[in-house]
C-alpha cells in the first residue's frame, strides 16, 4: 500500500529541488519533516508541504499507520518552462528561462 502526493507547476527549478529530495529519501515521514523544517533552502518548505499532503492521504484515504510511514520515492521532474525576454545592449533581447517543477512523494509503510 502506498500514498502519493504531487505538486505540479512549482515555480522553482528541478536542479535546486533535487539535492533536498535526495536528503530525505528513505527517511521516516516525521523525521523527514523535522529535517526539512531546519533546512535553510526555499525548496525545503515546498517539499515539506508535499510530504504533509501525502501523509494526510495515507491516514485519511488508505487508513495507514502514521508512525510506520517512510519516504519511499521523492522526485522533482521538469515542468514547462516559461520563456521571457529581457532588454540587452545595442537593441538586442536576451532570453530568460523561468523553470518549473513537478514534485512528487510516495509514502509506504514499514513492516
């Protein structure tokens, strides 16, 4: 049995999200939330929100024990990129890529 939660179109690049995701992969859900609370990166708050949602899904929809949950999978995949233009010298324009992510978490019960 597993519980999932996905946050789509998060306005942060997957490259910034992946090191924090690697940090909590395999941890107990409560332990992962405690670590993310004191991690000084913007991505930590986004990932904590998704883990809390997956934990709530596990408890309410799947009747899983909250104390036995662990983070089985965490991923931050690339979502559509917003393309913007910025004025540059000599009448040119420079492309700016504003990247977005799809962040997903899968929680499972330990036996």
